[in-house]
C-alpha cells in the first residue's frame, strides 16, 4: 500500500512510523509534518530523525502548517510528549532536510502521481489535509482513502471531556475533511483506548529490536508517566500505530458508517458527532477492535527492525 503519514512526532507517532518502516505491505512515500504534540518545525526535525534512525533517509519529509486554519496557535503538548517530543530523549539534529515544497503541495503532487493508490494517514491535526482539499479540487478523487487517528463517537475525549486531541487542535480542518467526499476512516479513542502498551510491552520491544525498540522504550517512560498520572493507567494508548494498522488491516476493526459533524465552538469544540440528519455522506468510524490481534501484529512486525 502506497502511504504518506501526516505526523506531529510525538511518542506514539514514532511507534507508528517505525511500524510503517517494518511493514512489508506499506510503501512509505513520504512524511508530512504538522503542529500538535510539538511545533511544526520540531515535527519536521523529529520526522527526519526517525527516518534516519530507521534507515529510511531517502523518504522525503515535507513541512506543513504551523497553526490551525481558524483558531489561534496552540502551544505544543510538551507535558504529554516531553520537551523535544520524544519523552526524555534529548534532541539530536538530523542530517537531512525537508523538501522545498510544503506539505499540502507535496500531498497534492503525490496524490496526482499515484492516482487512486495513495493512502494518506494523518496522525496529527488535520490542517494539511484540509488545505490540500481546498487547494486542489481533484485531491479527493486522486487519493484512495484517508485513514485518520482522531475523534471519538462514544468514548468521550482525552483533551477535554468531549474532544480527542488531534481533532480539537483544528476542528475546522477536521470538519472540512469529514465532509469533503473522500473515503475517510476515523480511528479514534473508541478503539485506541482499548489497545494499551504497557512498560512490559516496551521492554519486549527493546529486547526484540534493541536499536529502534530500545529507542521507543527510552521515549515511553515520560509518556507512560503521563498516562499513569492523568488516567491512572499502567500503559499508553496505542493511538497512532492503530491508524496505520487500520489502513492495511480494516478487518481487525468493527466499522460503523455514519455522517459525522465536528463541533467547532463552545465547550464541545473538537467533538466528532454522528449526525444522520446532516445530509453529509457517511464516513467510516472504527467502534471496536480485536485489540490482541492489533497489538500482536504491531509487536511482531516491530521485532523485524534492528
Ligand atoms: C493523538 O494525540 C497525540 O497526542 C497523539 O500523538 C495522537 O496522535 C491521540 O489523541
Ligand atoms: Ca500524533
């Protein structure tokens, strides 16, 4: 599957990118970056660092939006992902640089070049995707599907009682994407809160894959501490890798088809609401998951990495 991951790395973004690097059924055509867990420039640096660590320095990185479409800029979520986005791991400058094209233009060009084949997996706020849709009326027809880590129909939020973080950080963009006519799949908290990665899982990753699994284990301590303190959980939600796995293996998920509206103001801002009367085309929302199957697949494939 030809794939571009739109990302704000981020600990679970790193897990998703390493999973994609290990998965023989994914051809990673690029990473596009976005503000969210970190600023957009930090996201670009981190994306380059992850690709270089995985030996994928030839995969291009295109830098995306610094702020939401309408809302004022958000501070990065450093309390969740650490000062540099990788928990306690200090920054290291990458060797490579981003391409000389912004994320939306890169997405548009790649969707044209791989018409009907490109799967876009946004695992951060949806600003770049909305801009690509607005800039190129053919973008929607050119992409095969857009599989998003974001939203929550019944689970409640993780950044407010109503909203999941990626949608909350740019609800206007998310609302453009869910009604844009593309084949959209939402992989949100209804399923990602059912797949936890515990300290023992990270220990196993490091044992099987000392370099890259070890890097994830080093990053995980800060992230897991956040989950323990805020949610009382002994593990972190496997958010972003679940979206990548849903793209290639939808059979592991139970999917509901329903039109979705994103609340863009008030206390519910960022909530994804099922609205059969909206007149919108349905999107696919993952509502249940074979958690063990997804986690086992993640662990097995990650073990293929050095
Ligand atoms: C999402 O928000 C970010 O903190 C994670 O990287 C993930 O993409 C989970 O709500
Ligand atoms: Ca993310």
